[in-house]
C-alpha cells in the first residue's frame, strides 16, 4: 500500500563530510555512498507491522520510541543544587524530548563517589537512577572502575596489594548489590587500552576478578569494555587485540563501547566504517558511548568561551547527521550517546545541540529532523480489500489505532514482523 505520512526518507544529496580548516575555510572530504547507507538502514533497522481488520478500516501507526539507543550523558550537578531550578527542569524536559537512553557522566565514577576512603556519596547516582526509571530510560553505568593512573584516588595508591585487592572487591560488591538489576549495562574498567594501574599492581587476572565480584551480587550485570581513539582508526587494531585478550581469559564481555570524543573540527568517514567493521567480528553489541562534535582534537576543546561561526554551525550539523547515518547503517552498532547536549553542562560547549539560553543550534534541528522525521514511523491509511495493511516501520515501540481500538506494539529485530488482528473481535 502507499503510505501517507512519514516512514523513511533517503538523502538525495551526496553524503560529504565538511572540513573546517584552521583558517576557517571549508572543503569537502571523502564521500560515503548515501544510497548504500539508506539501503542498509532500511534492511537492518526496519520491520513490518501487519494490521488485520475489515476492508477499508482506517489505520494509524505512530512510533513512540526507537529500539536503537539515541542517548546522552546526564550531568550530576543538574540533579543536585548547582543548577537553578528553571534550568534543571528545562534540562530534564529537553532530554526527554530528544533522547531515549542515558549514561552517567560523572556520578558513578569511583573518584567522584568516594573521594576519601570510607565516605561514599550515592546521592547523585540514586537521583539519576530514580529519574531515569520513572521515565523508562535505560541507563549505562559509567564506570565501576577507571584504572588510568591519574584517575585513581591518591588514597588507593597508598594501600598495599592485599588491601588494594580487598578494596576493589568491596567496591565491586557494593555497586553490584546496591544497584542490582537497575543499570542496563556498565563500563567495567574504563580505558584499559590506555592504562591499567590495577593490573600493573595486581596482575592480569584482576579484570576477571572484578567481573566475578560484580556478578556475585548482580548475576545479570552487562559489562562493557570502553575506550577511545578507536573510531578514528588510530587504535582500532590495538583494541581488537585487547578485546580478544580478555575473551581468551574468560572475561564475560557483554558489549564494546567506543568513545566518540577524539575527532577534531572534522571526522573521517572512511576511517569510521572500517573501524566498526573490525569490531563487528566479535558479534557483540557496539555502542558509541561518548560522542562530541566538534571533538577533543578540535580547536574548540579546552576553550569554553569559543563560539562557532554560522558557517561552522552548519558544518557541525551536517557532520553530526553524517556520523549518525553511518553508525545507524551499521548492523553492529546499537546506540549512540552524546557526551553533553546543553552548553550549560557540556565539557566541550561548542559541541552542544542547545545554547546556554536553550535556543537550538542548527545541529539540534538537524538531529531532530533525522531521528524524529526521517527515521520515525508515522503512517495513516486503510486496510485493503483483503483486510490488511502492511506497514514498514522502524524497530521500536508503536501505537496502532484502528476501528476505535488502540494497541501498543514493540517491533524488534528478532521478530521483524508482527501481526495486529482485529478480525476476530
């Protein structure tokens, strides 16, 4: 049947990354075939809803939520007393309008929770979890451990090996027990490819021990490896070997996290796709866990007062769309989480979707057009002479309305066709 409304619209223009050079000039970079990406998206991100009702019955299919994670980091201070109440309320409202999943930015990090030995502050984690659960937002726990040396609390470094091991065990057990079943997944030990002080002190088995201690209290905990400079192609081969090492040890890796920080004023699409291909060999879910654009290698990193020109804002919007399109078209990727979306709570303010006064940037408008228009099912029609409507729909939750009745249907990749029948009623 012909569709009315929107279920999918391809991009007709060539998918070209815009480079913002240091002098401010703009040039086109390598291209990725947009037709091929669009075809991949249709093939791997869509299923079919079959509505059976008397011939000529009017039918409406409205998407409510994507199965794919389009998420963002949640700033701890928004859930405390360091942001005024109006901004805190607006932050939560805008989050819910744009994102379906979340990650703790700093709240769960050990050095934030236990700056001094024995004084554990759970307040930010508890507040964020309570809010995400209220709104049915799956939450990543970032992170249980972070073994890069400069992220390890000084008091931990003063412990002898036996005390250190017992303290790590206590941390794992505490998180597993207190938050059992509440986090959708965790980053186990952050950025081990770039440093693992715990392993240097206690030996190569400590990572497996960490998982055993967590699983002792939370048997279903999903534990991710998470690292950076992978999607640039610079460390992807190292990361592949790193993952394989842990799998060979028997570490129960539940997924692969790849940060999206290490881009500059541009990104290389020709590096992004092959990097994802290499990670896909493990048959594990891949999430882009910490995405900023412009990124950490940008001239805007470290300068919170920098402002993009109008031309750079447009380039940023195009680049974000291109990045998301490449990731959404890749079967291994199951989500992208921005590392900040509001200029008032973003470590790279220039990468924000919303300015400090909450006005949307061109990137916000481009993001919303992509997620909630191009990749959003909104269909109206009638059943045919056989009493059927077959609607191609993006995986996720939908409301189906027909003959005065309403059904909520969850369309998933493992069951790509679902039938809603009113004929027997």
